[in-house]
C-alpha cells in the first residue's frame, strides 16, 4: 500500500479578546503598556460622532428658543392689537353717539338760531322762480 501524503488542515482563525488572531501574534510583555493604552483609547471617529451629537443638540435648542420667541412676540402683537381694537371701538361708539346728537332736528334748530343767528323764513318772503322755456329755432 502506498501511503498518501496527508493534507494539512487549514487553521481556523480564532479571535481572542485582545484582538490578535493567534497566540503567537501576541505582543511581548514590554508592549503591555501600549496594549492598555490601546484599550483605553476611544475607537476612531468617536470624537467626531460626539461633536456631531452636541452640534445637533445645540441646533435643536436654538430652533426651539427661536420658535418660543416667535410665539411670545406673536402673543404680544395680539395683545397690542386687541387693545387698539378696543380703543377704536370705543371711539366709534362715542362718535356714533355724537353724530346722533348733532343730527337731532331740535339740536340743529338750536345751533342755527343761537350760534349762527339764523331765523325761520316766513312763507311770504319765499319767491318762486320760474324757468322759461327756450324758444325753438
């Protein structure tokens, strides 16, 4: 019988907690300080991600403050306009009452006689005006 050459098996890649693939790849004892530093170091991109999160939170805060300010300004405008409307309605009521008083016939007669010196005209003093018809050509 002829012996077949034995095939070598592929080694499994085993991952260890220290991040190396094989036992023989472990750093020497003198590199243990570096290994501890590597463990303590944040993964790449963490500081950028943290900065991005803070920037988003700050932007959200600014937007919220602006919207709150806009709402408060709108409330102030509404209050001011409501007060102005009430004042204008009061002035309209006062002017309407004054108009009704001045349009009263007794008031008109009193002002005409006392302030303007006018007197009632007798019917005999009224002259009738007649318009002549135009002559036809």
